[in-house]
C-alpha cells in the first residue's frame, strides 16, 4: 500500500488523521514539525505528503518550498492542509509547490479522493 | 448588557486567534465523532450511531456559527457584545454534543473497546474547551504576546499560537477549584500543567517526571507546603526545580519561612493574572539560565574527563562530538582537543608498533642462545652473604667502575642489583661525599626509563650502590647479536631515550656516559638507562679527563667532553647520536685502531652520513643523526625535548 508522510504538529489531529488513513490501508509516517518533515521527505520512501501549513518553526509553506528547491528535486506529491480557506490560500499553496490543497476540518472522503487522484497520476 | 468576563480583543490578529481557539476543539469533535461512527459496528453498539450522528451534526452547526460570526475575511475587531452573543449561540450545539456523548460514556462497559471510550472522552474534553469562553478573556496588554504568528493567521492548533516548549508546571493544591483555575490559566499560556492534590502525590510526581516549575500551596492537610518544599530542596535530584509558593497575601510569616527554605517566589491568592504570568516567566527564565549554566559546566567536565582519558589511553576520538558542535569557545576547544587527541593516538599506535619490532629483535637475540654472560671472575665477592641485608646470587656484569651482582634484598624480599665500586673511585672522604651527592641527584630522576638507584653503602671496605634489578639485555649485547636494529626499533628506543633525557636534563642531571652498555632493554622493549651521573665520579677520581684515565671507550664522547670542556645536556645528545648511528648502520661514526687516532677523528673528521651506509634509512632520520653529531654543540639539536619532537615528526 502507498505510504503517506503526515506532517502535523497537533497531536489530536495527527492521531485522528493517521488512524483514519491507516484504516483505509495506507501506511502513515509522522513528522511533528516542518524541519522533521523536510528531513524525512528528503530521505525518501513516501508516495505522498500531507503537509499542515501552520507548523511551529519552519512552517508548511517554507517546508514545501524547501523540498521543491532541493537539488535532488523532491517530486513527491504534496497536499497542503490549512485551517481555513483564506482568500488566496489555494493559490499560495500551489505557488509554494503543493499539488493540491484541502481545508480543516478534514472531510475524509474529499481528502481521500484528492490523495487517490494524485497517487494515480503519479503512477 | 456586556458580559464583564469578556474584554474585547484588538484588531485582525485577535479575531484570527479567537477563530482558531474556537475551531480547534470543534474540529476535534468532528474528527473523533466521525471515527466513532465508523467504529460503532465493530464495538457492537449500533444503537450509539444515532447519538453520534446528532453530535456530529451539532459540531458542524457550531462550525457554521463560528465561520459566520468570524469569517476569515473579517477585518474589524470583535466587540464584547459580539463575543457574548457568540458564546450564547454556541451553547446550544455544545450542550447537544455533551449530552449525547455523556450518555454514550455511561453505557460504556468494561467490555467496550478501551480506545473507543478514550475517544469519547477526547470529544467531551474538546466540548468542555469550547465552553470555556472565559478563556478568551484577554487583558489588553497581553494581546500582542499571545497573538498567533502573523504568517497566515489561520492557525488551527490550540498550541500554535502559544510559546512553544514553555515548560512543564506542577500545580500542587488541595482545593480542586484552585488547581483548575491555575491550571487552565497556565495551559492557556502554553504551559503543560500537571496537578497534584497533596504534598505526597507532588513528591511522587516530581520523582517520576521532569518539571520546570512547581506551584505549591502553603496550607495543605498532612504534608503541608513548607514540608513538601523541604523534601524537594533536600533531594539533590530535585533541588534545582524552582518552587513558587501559593498563599494568602497576609500570610507573610509563612512566605518568609518558605523563601528561607529555598522557595523561589510566592503568589498571593486570589491570583492576579498579570502577576502570575510575570512571576512564572521570571522563574522559568532563571531556571533556563541555570540549566544552561549547568549543561555548560557538565560539558566542561566532559572535556576534562576526556583529557584524563587521553592520559590513560582510553580516549576514543569523537567522544566529544556533541560538544564539538557547539558554536562557542567550548565547542572550539572540544574540536581542537579531539583533533589533537586523534594525533596523539595515531602517534601512540605507531610507537607501539615500533616497540613491537624492538621486542621481536630482543626475542630473536635471546633465542640465539648466546646471551649468557661469559664466565666472569667471582673473585671480588663470593656468592653468599653481603652485609646483613643482601645475599649475592650471581654476577651479571662487569664494567669500568666495578662488578654488578644480582642479589636478594632480605629486608624487602626483592631482587636488586648491587654495583660495587673500584676502590680508587672512593679512595678518600671527599670522593665518597661527592659520590653520595651524585647518587642523591640521580635519585631525583623518577622515570620509567631510568633504572632506580636505591642506596649507597659500604660493607667491609667495599663501597656499593644498590639499584633496581632489570631482567633484560643491554643494547651492547643486542647489537653484538644483530649488528643493526630495524629502523622502527631504533625509533622506539630513541624515543624512550629522548623522553627520559628530557626529564633528567630538566632536573639538571647530565648522564655523561651514555653508551649501549648502559642501555638496558627488558623483554617488553622497555628501555632502562643505567648509571645516571655516576660517570662524573670517575672523572672526579682522577681530577682530569686524560684519555688514559677514561672509563671505557671514547667512541660515544662528544668533542667538548674529549677536550675537557664544560659539559651540558647537549653532550648527552651527541652520545644519543652515536647510539642511533650504531643501531642504524651497525658501525660507529668514527672507528680507529687506537684511542688517540679515534679522538683525532672525532675532533676533525665528518662522519659518513647513515643513509650512505644503509639506503633504507629515511633521509630525515639520517639528517637528524648528523645534527646530533655536530662538532659544535650550538649546531646540535638543542634539547632532548626538541629531539623527541623531531622523532615524532619522522614516524
């Protein structure tokens, strides 16, 4: 099954989302902040990254930019997760190098369809 | 009417923060409720489905209310009236959620999946948080520091707006309401809070988990705050945790008592939020500095321990890597130290290898079976009693100064060497006195490469020295067997020689008679130098340096020694050069049929460079030997320390 890297600092959100994805058969790896997310993504082995945008320290925007600017070109698809649809957030996310975008609260079927679409196009 | 609990927040940041604080618990309610809905079949309770669906719907309603009241596009600040209205409108969905989930929790039995029950509790906790609208109360002066990072203003997480890693605080109070009020305030400030309802429980918690700060009520039943404080401060493991006492403002006597006992500060009841924040921040800041200082000192100690480890040979390169990453001076010290230790270790490894070669050569010489001392004349002393203390066992050598015996020291039950002195060396009181002086001087040198001199004595008119007995072979005998030594063996030998010469010269003792007969090697390849300073006595006994009166051969003597000039450390270094020359080439730098022609050569001719005689000798080593053999001491390598340094650069 595909492996998803979930970059999320809030424990409850991590717990919820990772459990729900695991129930649907995904392997889920966890990074608790942007820096760890970048390190793990660089190490490779993930089919997709779910990136919370408001992270302490290195936030999701910067983490994504950093991955996309990496000399090794990390091309793993990234879905940005933000708390609320601020006007222009979607554009910002795509501009930073995300492949898609979703808002919290997570509606699982919606998020799953985005994940599946990206995984299918990556194949 | 305006609810006095609510103070309006200011500006957009305040709105975003409020939205975030309200949405976070609602998002958690939605998420966990959805999960429970997926699980109800599995836990065998399809009857809970309806209630959970109602709770989910209520949570979604709450989200709609929040989004409508506080749309992300909103620029205007929120008023106290609006805040109050929002609180009221959220009350209904919140109550629905609480009622439903409490019902479910009541029906949970021990058979129900633990995780399910725990998720229900998480939802209840989130709903509780949503109800604590008083937590949104903001003192205007604190709004700025509590505002979320302005990066996107959409923080979704309860903690993202708060200082990260602010600290773990233990609140100890017997009154639940006090704990609750304090705990919630502190959590809102971003601290992790753990509660204890009495002193005993507090001490257990402190022993089990790390805390950055303890808030300790003074008046508690049983173990009161003062006693609890005493336990914390008496235990070295917990002594450094700052404790702030909680007490009634008028209880100054207790406050003073506690501060004397080591409390950091006190907080009067009822709590003033501003004072609370200020005192806690100050205490934690102080603790952070102390921790930093402690860590720094610990790291300094590790560097010191590493130095001891280098000395004992136990240091592993890289042991300080953690400290070496520091950006400050200590980090630099650790990096430099680690690098140097690495070099020392490499050098030691080379030395070990060289000693190993030397040992092999010694073993080979022994195996040849020709090491027995040729039949010596026992005439001087018969085997047997020597004074009250010693028993002669065998003659082990005979030199210009006398005969050397192996003897048993009955007093100390150990083997010693006894060297008797030719009568003319000790023919009058003056000479004996000088002999004693020299022995005292030689005894000052304590070095593993020097044969220890024990005593000077007289028995039946025979003057003698007792010394450490070394089971070994002289370099003279070794060279006789093998003609030359390997280059690495020569380096191993010379290094040891240079080391002990450096110590002796430092003590002001010049050997004066270094030659292969005086250099003993034990089975491990350890060099032992004999007869320190004794040669001077031989000179003294004749009062001259006439060739005819010299002990042994002039082959190892420097030009200044042959000319009767003053002697210094560099005289020994010349002799070291001759010894090296002989080890490497199997020849002496100058050889002649008679002492007179030998002396002429030493004074006037240049030796053939070692490398010419043995092409395997590294040029640097050959040059070094030639520098030691310089006719004028000013042109020689200046000291034994400098020689050791040069040797270490060669290999």
